[in-house]
C-alpha cells in the first residue's frame, strides 16, 4: 500500500474519531445491568450464537447464569465461541450447550427441534438471531432463495415446531432479530424466491420485513398463552454479517475506520436482545418492535395485517406445515 494511502487512512481515522466524539455522544448505547442471578434456572436458545450479536448475547446471558443453547451451523466455530464465552464469563456462571442447526435445511430444523423437545423440559426464551446478509444468489436445501429461506422460513418453522414447548414453559418469550433495512424491502408474493430477478440488498431487506410481519402475526396467535413475541432492530453493528459485501482494497481501510468510529460493537448491538430476553419491563408486552431498548414505531408496511396473514399462510405451505 502506498504511503499516500496510509497517510490518508491515518488522517481520515483521526477525523472519524473526532466526528464520533462530536456527533455520536447523544446516541451512545446504554449498557444494561441486571442482578447476577437474573436468568438462573432459565434455558435460552439462540440461533447463530457463534459470532457477532448472537455470541455477545450468549455471553451476557451466561453471565446472568442462564443455560444457553447455541444453535449453530458450524460446530467447530460454535465450540470455539463457547470456550471463549465460558472463559470471559468466568467460573460459576451459566452453562453453554452446543446444538447443530442449519436454517438452510428444513430437515435440519426438524432434527434440531426433535432433539430439543426430547431433551429439554422447558424453553424460557427463543432468540431468532441468525441471518445471512447480501449473499450471491444461492438456494437452500429445499430450493428457496437463501436469504428469505434462512432469515425467514427457517426461523418460521423453528418457532412453529417449538411453540408447544414454549407454551408449556410459560411465561416464556420469543425474540425476533430484524433490521432497520426492512424499510427498503417489499413482499412480492409473485416472486418470493427471487426467480424473476435478484438484488441481494433488496432480498435481505425483504427477509427482514418478513421477520417483522411474522412477529406481528405470531403475536395474535399467542394471545392468552403466556408466550410473548417481540422484534428488534439492533442498528449497524461491526460483525462478519457483511462478508459478502464487496469493498475495494483501497476503500477497505477507510471502511474499517468508519465502522470502528460509527458502528456499534457486537456487545452494544446485543443490548436490546438481552433486554427483551430478561427485562421485567417487557413482561406481557406483545407484538412490538424495539431499538436501543425502547419501543420503535414501524412503517405501515411492517404492520400490514393483510400482508402478514397472507405471508403466514404461504410460509406454512412453503415449509410443509400445511398442504
């Protein structure tokens, strides 16, 4: 790398740091603090818990003495993450359990849920956290567009199969991790699989809009059951979620500096997930969306009841719940 590029990166970094101190102070994430025994005796499933927000969420809940089931596709990475979580949490904290779950395979989802139902007497919290971001056009094992298949359909089936256990465990909670990028998505029922055209950014936004519509419709199905469901948008977080985004070699140093200066850390991004998993402030709260641990007003398209019902019905058919 040329000296000019290095100098520009250093100077740019200094500007970004100063700008962050000037402009982001008012939006700094408030770190949550709960009594250390808050989640003792609680069992929590977190999908995609081996990295990013999921890993940070798992760590915070283990510190609160929760029993965390890390539902992950890559077992080796999950084992490495579990060791790091246990080491950072320290002795005499919660427990970490690793289970294989590939949300791109409905067969894997069924196998995971069968194992959970067989082995676990209760589930107190289900956190649908895993996601794929702007990947090239690929398909799941069943042939669904990957982002819609993993981010929405895989979690749709997972939640459905665990609902009876969650109801038996009531009061229990479901947490759905969406994204503010839902604003740029739409539900095109004529092309949910993006077979007619594919834009990886729009496909991601569509899947995140589907998360919110699913949470809203699920809330209606859960009335009077003792199970609550709420969604969240974590904000822009420094994770490996953007590994499929192409950034030029020259631009990458500036992007890395910008992400350090303005993006949330995984721990900061996990705060709302932890809040919805264990805070007494959301006891009985149903069908809402939160950001920075505060209720968020959604765009009308994310609360459209007719679209939500239709998406629910079509999703049931796609994952094989109904014919």
